């Protein structure tokens, strides 16, 4: 059975669209995108909670070569980002490549044919020569289980499943978590909720956001002189690369950021007790740094309370804390983030000899050469795979770098001939992973805090321990010596 397409892309969020755009620009039109939802967008389609916005400035959080001169603010909100993605897909005629409402259940490598079989929930199968996993790191919500939560008589949901028809006016609301989603939700619902209880496990470091409106004059300038927007993008990029130094051992930059964050906290939170609870006890950057200008002031409101005692149990109309207090609530919002480092709920991917990607990663450690290729899973590439994530800049920059490399990898697959495949050398992958682990020891993420960057064994399988300009250089050329090329069942290195 021959492949229907050269490339199958799983996911039509930013990653999937970037992959499709780069394939088209390289002259490859034999590709298909599998998307579980009726429209494109990924996390920017699914997350519609109040205040949902990006924490990377709009000019940088755009696809290279596809700028948006009409961003209305320096940090775009969810509706605007979603519309941008729809516009990119429409302008570049990507919709004809997308199979909507197709939820991929598993991808299985057919070793004899050097192809991948993609199975979906409708019972369909599509065979592709190569597969690109663009499912994104924030596609699996983390919903902790609390004792008694099944008895709760009010509404309880994860922030990524927000019901826009739900009216919070006059309601007693509990928000569990103080991470990135919570920092946007809390100030937006505090003015309308009768009472808002914020349950915090660990305080977050928060830096100024500095969001500002972008007016018609700048819109005209960006449209008529696109190079001006390119300059703005470049300036933002290099400033964030400078900030990134704080994570990679530059103590001076780290202290500077700490000082800015502490001054912000002292200035914006009036109550000394609340301020103390909101003061982190770990090195800045060890957990995700948040950008917000309205989060701290929300705690000055008389209807907002910060609760730092652990949740012991959820009762029909209350949340009981470890000190025996019962907090009466009508709505519980789980702003508890996503599963990123672990494999729970990960797409079923079966490689050579029937091996399972999730089992391999759970048993050993999530590894991928350059965050792109995994030994034992030929003709497969990942976008934002293990240790290619960022904490200081735009993930789009990384995905664009990865696609430069993947295009050359796909050329090697085609050169292998019919039924051939290209697999990364397991020793090359292991040596690469070992070097990353040694570098991670010298970063802020080794400071001892617990974060979603770490898997359940405490291993950082998420972050790339370097700046993005370094990663772009590393992925600019395809290293043929790192791979084994197989024709049928004959190895030719």
C-alpha cells in the first residue's frame, strides 16, 4: 500500500500551520493536516477564559514572513491571535489541506513500507510517508483530583474549558492556581464576582507587562513600510535574548530581574500579610515568570482573598482547607495548567518493532535529537519536542528553526527511495541528551523548585538550555552523519 501523501501533520495550531507554510514554500504540496476541531487555532481556539492573551509581544509572536500590521496592542489577546491564524490559513490556501473534526487516535510506523498509518476516531486510516507531530505542549489540561470533588453541586471546570455563557455576577468563585492562566483570569473576574478566593500553592515571580495600544498611525506605517515592523520585531527579539541570560547563569541579570519584581510587588500590594504570601521563595526563573500589571492590584479589593492553606476536601458547597476552614463557593475554576513534561494522555505513537513512544519516554526519559527526531521512530519529526521549549522568548522562533531542519530531513527521506526511511542514530541521540543534561545543571531550573518543566521524576525534559539564536544555528544545517538511512531491509549509512 503506497502513501497517500508525502507528509502528514497532526495539529492545526501555530505549529501545524508553520509546518504547512514551510512545506508549501519548499514546493511540497503533498501533505495533509489532521485537526480534531472544526477550525484551526490550537490553544488559541480552545482557551477562551476572560483575559486570555499572549505573554510574548505581538510583533514577535507572529509567523516569520507573515506579519500582521494590524495588531491592536503590544500583547495580543486570544480573539485577535485566533483571527490571525484563520487569516494566515485562508490567505495561503491551507484549508484545502486540512481534515477538520478528525481526532487522531494513533500513528503507527509500517516498517516494511517505510510509511506511517494514521488512525482516527471515525475509523479512518491515512497512510503518509512522513509524519510531523504538531500537537503542542499545552494540549493536555492538568486537572488535579480532590477528595469529594464529585459531590460539588456548583460548576467546576478547567480554565481551558471555559463556558462563555456562564455568568459570574454575584457568584462566590474559587480559582485554584496562580500561574499564567490564573494571572489573567483573576483581575478580569474580580470586579464582577461577589467573592473571589484564590488558592495558591506557590507564589509566582511577576514582572511588568507594559501592554499598550497600537494605533492607526502605526498600522499605516507597518503596512506602507513593512521594514519598520521588522525592526520592531528584531528589537523585541534581542531584548528577550538578553533577558534569557538570567536563566543561563548570568547572576547580574538575574538579580536585576529579581529587584524589578520585588519593587513591583511592594508597590502594588497594600496589605503586608498578603504581600508576604505573594513573595516567592525560589530563584526567579526556576518556575515560569509571569507578566501582569493588573494581577497584584486585584488583591487590594475587599472581595478578593488569597488562601495559601492546602485544599483538604471539596464538599457540596464548600472548599475545605487543611486548617479546617470551609470556604463557601458556587464556582470552582481549575487554573492548574497543562501536562507538558509527562506522557499522560499523549498521542499513541508506535515505532519500529511496535515500540510505544509514551512508554519509552516514561520508562527512560523524554529524548529527541535537537528536540526533533527520536531513535526508533523513523520518518517522524516533532515540533517543540523534548528540551526544545523556552521560558524567555517566542516558541514560534523555535518551531521555525525546527522546520528549516525538518525540510532537509524530509529531503533525506525522499532520497532514501520508496519503502526507505531515515532514523536518527540512538547513540547520537543519547550523547545529545547527555550534553543537554550537563548544561541544565548550570541553569536556573536546577535551583530546586518544582515546576511543569519537570517530569514526575524531577527531570527537566522541557527547556532548551540556551538562547534561541544558538538553537537556530544548530538547526540551520542537516547532519547526515547523525542518521541511519534504510532502504527496505538493507542499511546504508
